[in-house]
C-alpha cells in the first residue's frame, strides 16, 4: 500500500510538471502576441513607479500642502494666544498663581492648588512649544503642491486603467513582469521544466518497478487460489494466468524509461493486466473475455471476486444471477462460497436457485404489479415463514405442498449450520 501511495504522489507531481510544460507550449504564441502590449503597460507603470499605499500618503500630504496658509495663520494665532501676547493665557495663569500664593498665606487650603496651576502652566507651555515648532516648519511651496497634485493625478490614472486600486496596479505589474520573463526566457523555462520532469520520472520509475514486481509476485499466489476455488466450484483441470504487458506505444509525455524504451504510465503504474483462463483439459489459455459458457463465466467471476475481495477491502459485493448455467450440486458450492464471503463482507445475491437462497441470513422477494398503465416493482422483506414458502416455490414452482415446505425448511436448516 505504501509503495502505491508513494507512486501515486510522485506521479501526481509528474502530471503537474507536464501540465506546466504543455500550458507553456500552448500559450507561447499568445504570450508573444501580448508581449508588445505588456511591455507598453509595464513602461507606463514604471514611469510612475508607485509604491504600496502611496496614494494614501499623497492624499494626506496634499491636504496639508493645500491648507498650508491656513495652518500657518492658525498656529501663529494659537501660539500668540497661548504664550506670546502680553495678555496670553500663560501670563494670565502666572498672575493667578501669584494671587493664590498670597491667599495661601492667609488660608492654607489654597496651597494644594498651586501645584495644579504649575502643572497647567507646564502643559500649556508644551502645547505652545509644539505649535511654535510646527509653525516654524511650515513651508508654503507652490511648486511642491503642483508636484504632489501631478503625482496624485498620475497614480489615479494608473488605478483607473489597471483595476481601481493601487494594490491591483502593483499585482498587475508583477503578473506582466512574470509573463514577459517567461516570453523572454521561454526556451530556458521549457528546458528547466523538462529536467524537472525527467528527475521525477526516475523517482516514479523506482516505485512503478517495485509496484510491478510486487504485483507479479502476488499474482502467482492469486493464480493458485483462483484455480483452487474453480476446482471447488466444479471446474476441474482449469488453468488461470495473470498476464502482464507493457504499453510501448507512447502518445504523450506521460511515460517513464524502462530498458532505454519509453513506457506509457498511468495512475496505477505501467502494467496492463489481463486474465487468461482454460476451463478444460488440453485447451489453450485464452483471455477471460473470450469464455462463452454462461455457467463458467458465473463461477469464474465468483472465484475471482472471492479471492480478491479481502485484499481489496470491499465492504459490499453484489452478485446478479451468479447461478446462471449452474447445476444443483454446483449451486450448493456456490452458496457455500457466498456464505463464507458474507463473514467479512455484505453480500447481496439475486438468485433463482434454492440451494443458494437457503444460505442467506435475510431474504427479500421482488414482485411486479400493474397499476393503470404502469408496471411497478416492489421489494418485500420476508419473515421466516414466508422465506420457507419462497424457497419451496423455487423447489417446486407456484404450487407448494407440505412436503415442499418441509424440504425447504430442512434445506435452510442444513445450510445455516455450515
């Protein structure tokens, strides 16, 4: 299982790499046709060379530049009112502080307020210093305003052309740079991917060969088990062979090299498997699909399913009229095989032979009835008595006698003990 999982994973990597090569080759013409447009668009974007979030920072700067006169006048006035005028707020607070000092000498309850006034004056001085420093840095530069306005307009035009946002402009720029890089280095890209594909092919080959060897080893066991099961089901002197072939007719890049030859690869390796069988002594082995006898086909399929069921971990097996062309004695053995399989799988069998039906744990009857102009099929769960009756009908036909019922009941009891 681990070999198969590793092989599948690496095979997936190979498929993805080959898909990239195929995509590049199929898009080569389109890429080259678009390269002239891409070069023009890239030149247009690079002429501005915007950076991420620049439109936001420009908007903030332009707002400040366009209001520089107002900022200068307002900060000058604020500084004067706070600190620089003769009757500034700072001076007024100084006078108030002097008076509170006088009052505190009369009533000490005023003393704590002196600290609060000192704090207020210190805070007021900090605000005044900030406003003054800000005012000193204001530069009413009309040239800078025009420069920023022009850049804002250029970035806005790029946003309008390439997606509506500056982020979409930058993403588009990256995309066309990659496309142009591929176009300009197309051969190198293809060669690089081919080297990668060949490296992966060698890894796939390792696991594919191991998988093939394991299959061939297990096939010998399976062949013996199927021949043994066929003998039990009444096909004596049978031969069964699992034939392995390799497809050397490679029509795609999906291949590996085996003995210096290209071999087609699929999701399950490079083996093409076919079952060969001979059901009579002296007959040559032939493909399973060439078997003509319905009875033989039914038993061969039952043998194959019963042998492979456990290894494939199938939860459910359905046998539709597995009894075709089978006699009563062999039907008994078919029933035994189905009963054994039911210990590890859910088995659904559609049968008309009582020898097979009697092995089942649960029975259902399928009936058809006409309603108006339509025929409707119904499936009915049978209790123990109805089950005996239905098997009796399989033994005798529609007319059921007590001896038929007794025989059906005995057949069920005997088979349930096996």
